[in-house]
């Protein structure tokens, strides 16, 4: 896979990475063997970026990554984690240096390392992005050698734009996919101008953009696609990109006609994201090695034509944008 500079960090990464939320929890049951096999398959396919968080399975995802990497010789991939969502209550004033350092210390143990490659504030309340004291605390933790760099994970474009005004922020993780195109309007040009890395998450809209779901699809009780349709547990934009399920299925049917012969819809959806030069790395999840290998296939796809890109934007404008564009 092609390598790209991860912003101004001096690190390189593949543009396709592995999102480790699904192997941690809230995506239905995933056995330890399947979780490890999925990550092994992604790394075998050449991916060199892994994204996780301390709350994915209460540390399970981080610990699985540690176990898998201990089994593999050679160069260690770039592993990014997140911190902050363990705060209870999850309020702006709880984001203190002491709290964040405690979470970072826990992730160091879970991942079995002495320094985290990248820690990201995990979708904190909006005021945190403008709180210079929070980022000064991260600078102190960085000076201690516990983190190499720090970034943020955001829900909205405006949060992303506020975050990159903080000089120490090297990356922004944001939802960007065929159902969430707003980041390209303003944020992406600003990120490129500041050489801030962009991590595109929820690239398959919680599986909708695999083209394998239907009105009859069901989800386990512990799957966020069952319990968070309307934001009952966390921001509803994290589930199906916030698009009503019936509208999303209609949009998927229209997009299906754009998929190149011989390609899967999932690979097409990932390739569409990779057409955006501002995106550094996209992090689809996988619960099985077959899913991981299918995601990797997007790296080998030919570039999409401008006609196809325009047709995809038309589907978004007609069906999806009225549902989500003004919200995030």
C-alpha cells in the first residue's frame, strides 16, 4: 500500500488503516480469536495504521492490539488511541491534566508501550476545543514522554475548525463518507493549509455502505446500531452517520449503480474517500479477516472518474444532505 506523511509528525502511514472499535465492543459479539484474526489480516494486507480508544470494550480493543503486535516481528504499526470518554460526568470541566494523564497511563499498560504514538481527545464537549488549558496539559504530558503527539476526534466541522487553532493539535478524526460530505466544504482546505492529518472514521456508515443491509436487517442488543439509532447512548451521528435508516437504504440503492464492475460497494465507498487528497488515512473496521481483506481491496482500485464522483455527490445532495448536512 502507498505511504503518506501523517501531517507534520514525521511519521508515515498507509492511507487505509484499521479501525478497532468493532473488535472492542458495541458491534455485537466478536470472539477473541476473530478479533485477533481480523487485525492480523489487516496488517498482513499492508495496513500500518491502527485506531482504537480506551473505552472500546473498556480497554479490550487496546489489549487485543497489544497481543497481536506481540505475535508479529518487524516494524510496529502506528497505533492511535483516544481518551476522555471515561469521564463521568462527561463535562468540560472534567477535562483536567490529572484525569487525562490517568487515562493515558492506563492505555500505556493496555497497549504495552512506554509512549503512545498518538492520543486523541475522544469527542469531548464542544467548549473543550477552545480551552487552551486542556491542550497545555497535553503538552506537559508530551514533555514527560508519555505521548509522541496528540490530536482530537470531533463530531462537527466547527469543532474541527476550532481544534486546529490549537498549535499542538497534529490530527483531527472526523466522520467523512458518502453520507457525510460537509467536512470537504471548509475544514479540509484549512487542515491542509496547517498540515494537519485527517483521519476519516465511520467510512462505511456503520455498514450501510457495504450494500449488504436491508429493511429486514436486525442487530444484537449490544450493537450500537440497535441501541443508539436516535442518540440514546452517544451522538447519533456515530450510528449510520445519523441518516434515517429508510432514507439511507434508498441512497444505497442509487449508489449501487455507480460501483465499478468487479468491485464491492464497500471498496467503492472507501475508494471514494481516498479520492479526497485532504484525507490522510481512512479507518474502516472489521470483525473478521474476510472483512479486513475486503476493506484492503480499496487500495488497489483505480481512481474513480469525475462523472462517478459527481453522481455520488448528486445522491448526497438529493437524499442525504437534507437529513444531516446542517447538523454536523
